[in-house]
C-alpha cells in the first residue's frame, strides 16, 4: 500500500530557519519611517519590537538557529505531514502527483503558531510582560494567545469588530488561552476613539486594529507589539514549513515542478516556497504560483503605492517594501489576513 502521508521523526525537525535575504540577487531597499520619510533604524523599531527580533529582521545570515525552547513547543505538532492528494488528483484527472503540507494539525489549526511561538519566546527572554496584536478572522490572534500562554505572557488582541461578532469560536479560543479579546475599533485607544467619533457603527478593519494594537503596546509598561505576517522575521520563522517539505520530498525521491500557495499577508506562501526559491536562485528548474482571492487581488490588480500597515501611520512596519527612489514605481504589498 502506498503511503499517503510522508512523515518526519521528531529528531528530523529542521534546527534552523532559512533567511531569503542572504540569497536575493538584488538586496531589498530599507522601509521608510512614516514621520521622517527616511530609512528606519533599529532604534526606531525598538519601541514596538524587542531587539532580538529586530536583529533577525535585519539579519543577512542565511540560516538562524531555532532555540531549543522553541523547538520544544514546535514538537507538540511538528513536523507536520506532507500528504498525497489522491482524491483531488482523481477529481481533476490530473496527470501529475499533488502533495500538500498539512499545517492544520497545529492546536489553533493554522500555520500561524510557527512565528507566534518564536515571537513569544524572544519577547519573554527580552523581559517583555505583555504582547498586543490585531487579528482579522482570528487565526493570528488565537495563535499568539496560545504562544503567550506557553511562555507566561499576557496577551491583548484587537479583533476586527465584524469578525468579533461573526466568529465567536475564534474569540472563545483566544479567551480559553487567557488572552483579552477586544472588538476594534474600541474606546481603549485614541485611534479607536477617533474612528468611533466619525462612525459609531464602524465594522472595523485590519488597519484600524493594527493602529490600536500598536498604540496599546507603546503606551503599556513592559509591552510590545507582535505582527503575524509581512515582516522578514515572520517569514523567516515560517520557513520551517518548506524546510520540512524538502526533507519529506527527499524521502520519497521526489522534487516539485511547481510550488503553489495562498497569498494574503504572505507568511504562508513564503514559509512553503522560500526554501525552494533558494534552489531556483541557484539554478534549479521550478515554478511558483501565489494564489490570491479575486475579491482582494492586491498582488495582481492592486495599485502601486507605498503604504503603512497601520491606519494611523504611527510606526514603520513594512520591512518587505522597496524604498521608492526618483523615477521608480513604488512597490505595493497587500495587508489581508
């Protein structure tokens, strides 16, 4: 009988994350500070992130060791299975083999804990007591709630109000892990109050929730902000997905012709694809497809613009963007989660 699931033993879990910045043919330009318009520095980011994560954000090292304390938590659900999609192949009458990496086996049911656990650990050893964040549908909020519970941190999640009302199970999950879940916009922050003053019935948005979470983190004692996508250190942590997948493909003597992943904020697609992108940079024949929702096609149909993740533009968050220069068309990244 053919094995449908390709598994790795616990001792085969990758011990390092992969950093794509070390292999990019053209280096990324630095993100801009929203107040000065100049490239940000590590000190600019210190109010919202601990220095150990800022160092990862700006690191040029190709591989970064995964701390034992993080690996210990990962092993609760990792390595995740690589599965053969036999029924899907039959449905499509596909002349190819289709495999998928099942990240749904994590306790919160998504790939988000791969970075949530790492971020909670690095904040913990930096002396942070509480993390603030935002969440849309609730995947990131529930992942960070779990991670904070693991490392004894307080967690405050600003959840987009319409999702807060429509998705009670995600909210309950966060609260079960000890997080405080607040519908956004709220009256806890100046950013939230301003939105409510204009529109008392505002359904909220991710940009508003980000603004509230950042403001809350900056004003709180021993608090920091945590983001679940977009930033380099987030994508770095997610590469454990692709690194495991490469080992699993090697076990069955296969190598993919095409790597496909869904793309919103980018962490899921990057986590699966970047270890394979490195192979392509060094000459391997392989293609990549990022699939995005037609209702929000920010990559394929979005405007070219340099924007900031938080609606209030209070802090530099976009380490994935290019720094526009005279004559350049600035790049745009979507912020959908």
